């Protein structure tokens, strides 16, 4: 048991020494101004190539109808803005509810007129209202589904058509 602990202590000491030596060499290289200038010049020569590759990637993504990194970033920003707006609306609604003492609708003349109707007419109205609301939800759901389907479909290509049709 003592032999193993001495081995691990020696290994730890050797590892610490090598780490310090390696860190010293890295610091010497980072302090070498000529090396840093050479690397900087080489990096500057690579910038036009990187830009051309990004442009080519964006063109290919347009052809393939896939989002680019810029598209994803802009959508992420829009989502963040939307979440902030929703948070503000939630705060406004909670403030409004607190101000009215939990009564969201308040005392409006429309509500007082509705209270004058019989319970049977209330049932008819409420069931009609639910049907209308279900219809609206279905229309919205159908619209969203159709929009998603249309946006995900690739353009149809005529296999018999060869070359550029604009010629």
C-alpha cells in the first residue's frame, strides 16, 4: 500500500513539474513578438478566404432552402423580443387584476345586460360561443398547419426540363 501511495505522489510531482515547464514555454512563445506578428499576418491573409466560404455557404443554403447562421440568430433575437413583450403583458394583466380586486371584467353595461337574460338564453349563448371559439381555434390551427407544410415543402422540379429556363 505504501508503494502505491509513493508511486502516485511521485507521478503527481512529475506531472506538476512538466506542467510548469510547459506553461513556461508557452509564456516564452507568447512573449516572442516576431512569432505573434507572423501569426497575425497569416491570419489576415486567411480572412478573405473565410469570407468567400461564408458567402458560398449562404448561397448554397438559399438554393437548398435551409436557414443560415444569420437567419437563426435573427430568429433568436425575435424570440427574445417576443418573450419580453409577453412578460410585460403578463405584468400589466396581473396589475390590472390586482387593481380590480380579482374581478377581471369589471362592471360594464354589457355585463349587466347579459345578467338580465334568462338562464336558458345564457346556455344557448354560451354553447354558441364555445362552438364559435372552437371554430376559430380550428381555423387558426389549420392555417398554422398549412403554413408550416407549405414552408417545409421543397420546390417541385420538372425532371424533363434541362438547363436554365430563362434562356
